[in-house]
C-alpha cells in the first residue's frame, strides 16, 4: 500500500468547495437572467414599434386635434410599461402556481 491510496477531506475543504460551486452557479444564473431581460426588452421594443407603425393614422389624428408630441410619447410609454408589468405579474403568478403544483406532487 502506497501513501497515495487515500485522501483526507476536512469540513473546511468541503465548505470551500461547495461555496465555490454555488458561486459559479450564481454567476451562470445571473448571466442567464441578464440575457432573458435583454431578450424581453427587445421583444417589448419590437411590439411597441409595430404598434406605432400600425397606429400612424391615430397619431396623425391626435396631432391634427392638437395633441403635443410629448402627449403621444407618454401614451406609448405608459402602454409599454403596462405591457411589461402585466407580463411580469402573469409570469410570477404562473411560476408560483407551477412551483406549488410541483411541490404538491
């Protein structure tokens, strides 16, 4: 039997290994979350661009009736915020519902 046939691990070495693994997992999940937010932001911007191009007649009518550029910008900004918040709330509710169903099963 040689001296290389066994190894000794202390609680400190296990703790440091586990903390380094959880640190890497946190970074990976943070990266995935950042990419998801970027993709979601691009999706909302795309939807709002389509909304503006489809509603050029409405924008022209509002301008003809005296609406200022700021008023129209505020309307589209409020619509984008409401869309994002609604989507976020629905996502949270669905996520919580699925996690509760999984926990029950």
